[in-house]
């Protein structure tokens, strides 16, 4: 959430920066400024009323001592009237604050200066391409056919049990899933991340804190009885560990990793782009999260990008890194890098990770602050997160790229985890 003081002090800058997102903030910013002008006028009137009440209250005792009971009682009546008007001021202030808040949460984060304008994914910048795209046999199969051939993933059984987008992994398919999760978690732990096992449901305050509410309310599964939300990513519960917390600057950064199932209603429905594992309602992912000092957050972002890159390289998959344009960057992010691996049988790039710096946007919502030695007032921290990695499209690329006449070869780094080196 953008800082209100920053919006008030820099309205034109906010409007101009959000144009990169194709977001017209002019009306929202104008309304916020108008409401605060209205509040300031009311505040002036309230201050005058309080000053008048204090003055009259002092005079009442003097009037009684001078035997001027009628005047004293009239003054008491006047103070009662002023008290009621002050109560109304408080009600008006609360209404204005709510209106401002409702406007404030509609504003997305300001994009970093390096973010280019653009309408969507076609305008994203390719930062680098790593690895060689494998040349496949003309009879190469897409992963959904390989999954059926080797009895790895049962999509139809998932439909029977739950619905489309909820696959059932079995046999070596299930073991490959578990192997990838363990490998990703071990790599994160070796990089200094503390492992967290979070709940799969969060309350409204947590969903609001990381920006899923109100922006993505329709994209989450919601239990109306208990007002709980199924998590779309482990980022939500892990980052909320630090909600309403004041940290010590010398302890920054805080680094956490978590594996979780993720649940998203907006998985899509028909067409080749959503076949198989390409787009699911439930999937597994390992997340990395950092809480950082504002002066260090972009250096940390680079380190997180490097961490994800080495994961993909160890899996021997060709990949590319994209810097997202203003029209494709997430609501809460200031700068995002996407990782895509090449899926040989489908002949397309598949997104497997987003690594983002949210700067103070989430932390402002979370009231996540840190105290620095010699600085009296606590400061707002920066938060970052990244997928390290999301499993479905990694599995899709591993199956497709490593298929041979003998079977599907397993990358060497995973063999200690799977217990087998080929799926046949």
C-alpha cells in the first residue's frame, strides 16, 4: 500500500509512475487529496471547538464563585453542545479515513525506474537466455501423454475426485514431485533460509497484508463460514509472520523458505495452453521470502534471482529471464523477474518462477518495521519473494525434454532424491 504522506506530497509523481502500468490514478489521487482537505478543514473547526470548550470550562467555576449561577449554567449547557459537536467531528473523521483507505488500497505499487511501459507479456524484456534448446524426435510426446504412457499423473482421476485442474500423481510421478520439493528445500536451506511449514489457510488480515485482498479476492478459494482463504502461495502466511512486528536492523535480512500446496481459482478452462500441467487449480511450490533493509533490497533481489537460476541450471533445463513491463507486473510488485523454461514437445516457454521486490508496499500494509540504532522512529522494511520453484511446469519440461526411446531420464542432481535415474 502506498504511503499516504507520499501520495499527498507527490501526487503528480504517483500519477506519472502508475501510467507505466496503464493505470490512470488521477481520479483516485484527486479524491484522496480532496478528502484530506476536507479533513483538515474539519480538524480546524474541531480544534476551535475544543479551545472554546476549554475556555468556557475554566470560566464556569469563576462564575459560580461570583454567584452568577444562571450564567454558569448557561455556560455548562454550551459545553455540552460543544461536546456533542466534537463527537460528530470524530464520526466525520472516521468516515473520511474509511473513504481514503478504500481509495488507497486501489492504487498498485509504483514500478521501479527500470520497468519499461508495456501492455502485457509481449512487451516484457528478455534479460538473458541460458542453455541449449533440445532437438526432439518428430514423435516426441507432450507431457500429458507421457504422464499417461508411464502412469505418472492421472488427470481424469483428479476430475473424478475433485474437478479439472486437480491432478493425481502416482508411482514415480509422485516420487518425482517429492524429490523436487526436497531438493528445492535443501538448496534454500543451504543458502541460509529458515524452513517454515505454514498453514494452508489464512485469515482476512493475512490476505490483506500481502495484497491478495482486495485485488485478487475472486481468485482465491474462500470458506465463508470461518472467513478463511486457501493460500495462493506460501508467500502469504510466511510474510505475515512479520505482521505488526518491529525488527532490529542488525538482524536483517530475515530469510524464510516454505513448501506448500497452492490454490488458485483462476486456472483457466480450455485450449492447448491449459492442457496437462500448464495451468492448475492446485499445485506445489517452494517459496523463498526475505525481509530486508531498504538500502539492501535490490542487492538481495539480485541474489534471489541468482538462487533461482542455479536451481534451473542444476536441473539441466534451458531457461530465460524476463524483466516484466509495467502492464504485466503484479499489483504489489515494484520490480519482477520471471523465469521460463523451454518445453521441447510443446515448443514453448513456460513460466516457472517470479522473483519480486515489493519495496515497502506490503510492509506498509503489514505494519512491518525495523528499528535502527541512533534513529528514534521505526522505519518501514522491504519485502521480497520468489518461487524456488513452482513444480507443475518444471515437471512438464523435465518429462518432455528428457524423453528418449528407453524412457525419461532423470537429471543427475535429482537421482539421490528419486532413487531412480530413469522412468521406463
